């Protein structure tokens, strides 16, 4: 499985930790983030991750900024992205099971590396249930098409 990962300057260290963690687990990681601490604009990196997921270049994406909020908003501007900003594992898991989220976002200034790993594990380990949840995801897609 290929995972796109992107980040801004606030999340370089966290991105590197998560990238290494994923690679140790056997995932192929495509780095769309900055590797410098110089100030950059997080929306550009959110868009790169979102485009990689929607185009099929990556199966899923992870985007990290200071809080996770800004980059998740940017990711969600890409048609077909269902990005979720999570600071704990339970919501990450349910976002996959119920909402078929395809990009996970979190904040390097909000959570530490060990909690981030737990969130990533729960998110990657969960599978979309479909059924009644598919109907709701379809409604989200229809709203997106109308805008």
C-alpha cells in the first residue's frame, strides 16, 4: 500500500517519525512534505496529498501541520478527498469505518509521536463498513459535485 504524506514547517520532525514508522511496517511512503524548517504554506502540501490520493498515485494520505486543522481544510478542497483531523485513535478508526476517510490529518503541536502512531495504526487498521454508511458517503459526494 502506498501512503502519501505531506507537512508544513511545523511538522517536519513528526512527518519524519511517522514516515519511518510506516516504512518499518512495510508501507511505501511518498513524501510530499517540506523537509525544511523555513516557513511554507500548508495548503500547498494538503493539496499535494489530496491530489495523490484522488489520482490513485497513493492509496491513502496523511497530512500534518501545527494543529492538523488548516491542512485538513486544504485537503478537503480536493474533490474526492474525505480528510479527517484526529487527536485520538477512536475518531480516526470510526472515520474509516463510517466515513471512508482517505486522508488522516493531525497536529504536530497538539499530539506527541507515540499518540500519533496509535492514531495512524487505528486508522490504517480499520475498514469501511459500507452498507448504510455508503449511502451517507454517496450523499457527501453528491454535495461535493453540486458545489
